[in-house]
C-alpha cells in the first residue's frame, strides 16, 4: 500500500517472493513506463534468480482508480507472468486481490 501511494500518479509495481505459497517479502520495482495506465516492471536483475533458490515470483502492481482486477491492458501484456500469481492493489478501493491469467482467461487466487 505504501509503495502504491508513493508512486502516484503512476502505477506502482514490484515482485512478491513466495515460498510454498507464502509471501516472504516484497521487492519494490520501478515502473519504467511511468504511466497511470500501465506498468513495465524494472527490478534488480538479481531477483530473477530467486526462483533458483526455491522462490516463486509473483508480480504486483497498483490501479489508481479501477478495481483490483486485471484490465484489458494487463491481459494483453501478461508476457512472462502468464499462469503466475498476479497481484493488484486498488488505491481507490484499498483492496488487494490476486489472479492468474492464462490464455486470456482470468482466474481468482485466494489470499489469506
């Protein structure tokens, strides 16, 4: 939430490192697109090797005014994140939700 608020008026983005489905830490990234409507995740390249240490990577980004649900832009630009946990925080609704996007299909993921 703090990162999303600090990045306004642009979308914030980062990585959540999961182990056995449990979030262990959040690594803030930089939105290289510097846009309120989309994000391009820029993080420390070393983070990509966390999967070699048994972590699952989940992408995080914020929506300023829209719901915490993948937008058409999110679905069209899923790229490397297809089938992986995809977290969205809505600043307007103060809500965090998780999804997977696979072959254009959006499926909710339960957070606990």
